[in-house]
C-alpha cells in the first residue's frame, strides 16, 4: 500500500495492537506518543515499537496539556461542574495537536485504539458505535469533523476487549497483559480533590459551607463544593429517614443542595458549545447519552439561542453540568454539547 499511518500510542494494549494490525495490513507505520506529565509510559511505547520494528516520535505536550486539559479540569470543578477531561483531550490534544504532528511527519492517516467505527456511507465518512457496545468509545469522539474522519483509522472498532487481549497475546506484544488504566491519567491515585486543592487552595469552591434541602433548611456542612458532584450519596454525613443525594451545587453561596432520588430525575436539559459532525435539521428526533456510562435514550433536540434544548421521552437521572450530552441517529454519532443545566 505504501501509505504512511501515524499510530497514536499510549503504551497500552489497545494502541499497541492497533499499530501491529496496521503493520500487518501493509501500512508504513510510525508510532507517535505524547509526553504529558511523566515519561513512565514512554518505555512501553519504545518496547512495542522496537518489537514491531517501527520508528516512533515523542511529542512534548506537557505545557499544552496543562493549559488545555488540566487547567480546564480544575476550572470546571471550581465552577461547581463535573467535566469529562477525555472529551477535552481528544478535541484539543489527541485529534488536535497530535493529529497535526502526524501530518507534519508525512502521515496519510492517523490511527488510534478507540473502540468506534468509521464507515463510508452515502458518499461521506460517518462515525458509528463500536460493534461491542459495552466497550463503545464513540461518546468521547464527538468533536471530530468529516474531513478528519476521512483520514482516521480505528482498527479495533469491530473487536471486543477480549478479542484485543487475545490478538495481542497471539502476537506476543510486550504489553499484551498490561492492565487497563481505570483512572484519570493526570490525577495521581485518582484523588482529584487533592489535585484541585493543590492547584487552587484558596478557591471559594473549596471553602466550607452548608448542606441544605430544596427549601433551604440546613442539614449539615461540607468542606468544599468542588468535592461533590450531582447524584453523589456517599460522604454527605447526614442522618436522614431516607437516602439523600446531591441535586445541585451552588458555588456562589457555598451550598450543596440535596434531595431524594426522585428529585434527581428530569426530562429536559440545556447544553452549550454544540459541535455537529453532521448537523440535522432542528428540531430533530434523536437519541442521546448524558454521560459516558449512560444508556442511550430517545429525545428531541432543538435550538435555543446559542444553546440546545434537549427533551427526553423518559426522565433521566442525575443530569450533570459539565458532562457532555452526545447525539446519535441509530448507531451514527452526529455531535454533542456540554450540559449547562
């Protein structure tokens, strides 16, 4: 084929198998990896690339990542919101600056180990859910564009995770049995509270305040609004006749509002910063996910000034400001936006 593809490599099994499969398919493969905060994963990338006999390039994105992802992550929590840093990283870093690095290296295509599919249909490239819906990662890719879809390769879209492990083991890849990371890559020991406190120790969102019910009655106190998220039950320290959950965060008044499970359900949300891969005519009957692990639910999407109004056919639990709502037409991802309220 003699087509050059840059495979984004993290040192994990998914991206490593991606590079191996592309090599077997006849591509001229080069590994590209990001130096973010430490270089522990670089050794695994180096080992895999040496095993496969392919070159690799390290892009030092430490300052860029801190500016575009880490600072965003902290700022959102300090606003009383719950961000998804993977969505932001994919937009700004992986399919942004690293994509540009691949182009500058002369790559015709850019490949990643995401579990999603790109299909050429009806004269255009479409982003679709992975064959294994339990592993589907299309949710975090909604900021892609038709032009980029035409140059992106996702070899794992038809596989399950067990398929990936088996294929990596069959090829004796050095990271075939490396465990998956379950944590936010830049937050040590997944302790986001300490991470935020170390960055902005005097922020108002980290100051003590009251826990109140919907009527404003004080039920207890807390150590900082940024330490909580909508839908949270554990850690409230409140004795009540029925379980209570966080329903709203009020940074300005340093209040956490709690209520019953029933109070967490709503049929509507407003979302900002919409991005469409292919924008439907609005209003549109679509389906949507309100967070990465949520089930897809039927909804109607309409424009409201510079935002979107989403109305669900069935009430959704714990709609969380800062998370992304992502829209599908069948198994095709059309776009997404950031939940505002």
